[in-house]
């Protein structure tokens, strides 16, 4: 069974944490040996967009070259951790603005991918670019459009990005209307 084990010290009192199965539970939880607090850990949501420009053969997608670790220098769709107080769609839009400085019209959810190994769920929304002017933030070295034949398949930062791009270009090739894809990575 997978355990994220994010805690070494208690966020409440700073005491040492041990992973134990609490009474009436069936999983190991971060349990403070000092104050007895139990800290539950659940999967984290990563939200992003698949920003598209143009139609048919001229279709291009927006990728960002990462200026931060992990995966410095590799290409990703704009995405990041969902924050408290925002919806998944708002988070996806915010990340697109922060990482690429791209103006988009957000579409429906396109890809939901479970990455159980690292305790994450990645959500990518369809998005239509409203302009080709980008203003990348500090987490991005470069933001640019790619035609399918230009895609840097061997320099993609994350497998969820690869999977989402594969679905998009396959749907387009088969003339399928964009519909939600869901799956598991790992
Ligand atoms: Zn404690």
C-alpha cells in the first residue's frame, strides 16, 4: 500500500511523528508521539490547461519550459497545485496565467489522470488561446506554440502531460469531438 509519509515532525507541536494505525482505522497515519495529533494525508490535485491555437492542420498547443525543479528545462503544459479557496477550473486558469501569461477561454475538463504512486490527481482543462502573446512568469524559461510534428516528446516534464497531448492529437486525427479522458499513470 502506498504511503506518502509527508510528515517527519508534527505540524501542531513540532514533536516527532510515527506512522501508526489509529484505533478504529485501517491505515497508518502520521501520529504525533508528543501531543497525540493524527495528521491525515490525501492525494493532491494538480490542475492545468491544454491551450490550443488554430484549427485543423494549423493546430498548435502551448507548452512551457520549466525554470524550476523538478524537471528544470523540460516542457510542460501550464499546471500546478490547486490552492485552497479556488475551484479546479479557477486553479487551472491561474496556473496558465502565472506560468505562461497566456490569455485563454477555458473549456471543459479534458483529462483526469490518477498518479497513485506519488499521491496526485492531475486535471487538464481544454482551453482556447485568445492571443499568441505570452508573458511567462518566473517558473517558466520560455512559453511557445508547437505543431504536432514539432512536439518535444523526449523532453516532456511529466507523463501526464505526454498522455494528455497523445489524447488530444489522437482525437484530432480521428475527428473525434473532444470528450473527457480518464486514466491511471504508473
Ligand atoms: Zn504534536
